[in-house]
C-alpha cells in the first residue's frame, strides 16, 4: 500500500497544481486544515476530488467521504484524514 | 477539469452513474458541491446517470458579466445537455435552479422528460407572492449581516447583497465567515464575485417565463416545497394550473430542503424519479 507520506506528497502536489494562483509555499502536513489553513471552500474540494481522480486514474468514493464530513458536523478537514481516505482507495 | 464551452462561457460539470439522465441544477449563490456533500448525487447515481454543473458565474464555471436570466441559463443548460449527448432528462432544480429547469422545459420540451422543483420562486408568478420581498429567509440574512454593521434593507435585493459583501473589510468578512462556518465560507466568497455581474437583477426578471408559459408545460412536474417555505402560494398555483403537477411538502425545511432535511428530500426525489422514469419507459 502506498505510504501515508507518499500519498501526502501526491496530495500536496495536486493541490498546488489545482490552485496555482494560491500561495501554498509553506509545508503542507497531516494536520494542515483544508478550510482554515488552505482556505479552500466546499466547491474547491469538488474540484480537488476531480483532479485527484485524474491523478490516480480511477474513480474515488469522494461522495460518501464528503457526505460523512457534513453528517458528523465537521468544521474542517485535516489533510491527514484525506490522506487516510486516499490510501484506502489506491493501491 | 471536465468543462464545456457554451454560449460564450464555460461550465464545470461532473457526472456519475448509469441509467436515465438526471440533471441537478443548483440555486443562485450556490454551486454543485451541495449535491455531493448532501449525498444526493451518490444516492441517485445508483439508478441514473447524474449530471451536476455550476451555473455561469458560480463555482468552477466561467463568470461572464451578463446573461443571468432564466432564459440564458436555460440556454446554457440545453447547450450542456447537447454537448454531453444526454437523452431526455429529468431536471431537478433548487430555487432558481428550478426556474432554469422550467424555462428549459418550455424552450426545448424534447430535451426535458420532467422537472422536479425544490422550493422555487418564479418572477413570472410574483403576483402570487405579494410578500416575496419580505420573506423570512431574507430577514435572517439581513439580521446576520447586521451583526457586522451591514444594512441590507427590508426587501430582497441580491445586487445590494453582492455589493455590500464585496465592500466588506477583511475583519468583517472573517466575522461573517465565523458565523456561517466552514461550509458557508464558499457561499460568502461567491457573493463579491457576483457583484461584478448582472446576476442580482437578472435572476428576478421574468425573462419570458410568464405564467402562461409555465401553465403550458406538458411534461410531468413534481413540486417539492418546504414545510416552512415562503413560496407555498406558488406551490398551490403550480398544482392548480399545470396539467401534470404533483405536490409534496418536505417537512422541517425552510427553503433548503436538501440540507435542512436531507433524508426526507432525498427519499422524495428518488420516489418521484422512479415514478417519472418508470412511466416514461412503460409502453402505452
């Protein structure tokens, strides 16, 4: 299975490529928050999901993952949680 | 990113599932994330090919300065429909998304198998809603903005909302973001961008979708209106004047049923879609 560090590196690269006009020069880590730190909005997560699917070359179960965030009243999404989700989806 | 160029702009879209075509059309100031985060896309993708997209000016789509009436939005929708090679589709539209869907049904009936409305107000039926300008959802918005010193006025004015938000300093915008929370941040950020367009006035224009045009829609229409909707008179009008209109009230919702009562709304949409698509495929 692809390690968490490698998936985090993948994710950081896709985030920077997806939002090239935003400054993500600081280190992106597992506790970096999508909304508070990266200042992403919910639609940005939809765009990012599409780019991650293109990156990994497969459909990923983002629908249930994102619905789960809302269902539990999450205020934010740490990238570590997104990494764990991606690890479960890609070999 | 999956996009199509239509009518001088580009539309960001997503598709999921297989089966009869269903297109989900969001409300003004919203975007297609609402369908994904509520789970409606996935719930429907089990049985349908679901297309979601961002209206012009919204989400990841282009933001031209003009063209935000239901007439142009319907043209955009139909151009997207053609570009993606969709069959006759059931359109599910929330609020202004429903107005767009109904306008598409008038303009291109062959492309629209049916419409499911979620709490839509029609400018062409303004006479049915004499208190439109002073509805509770605007009052709530006005009261929230007043907390950061912004006066929005007593009557619905989207243009004013967009321009006042664009004029906020960073501290006041942050204060509003804290009130609306992480998922409201995207909605707030969209407002100043819409101030650069004619959206505010356009979405309240009749634009040819008159009462007579609405009454002439022959496709099946499902009117899902919220229990605490400000537009229940509109719901009754549709039931009385359209030849094939079914009404269902979504409990515990006050204009955002997909979020206020996700389970109830999703169940209603699935039931009615099953009925509409079964009837369409049943030989006469």
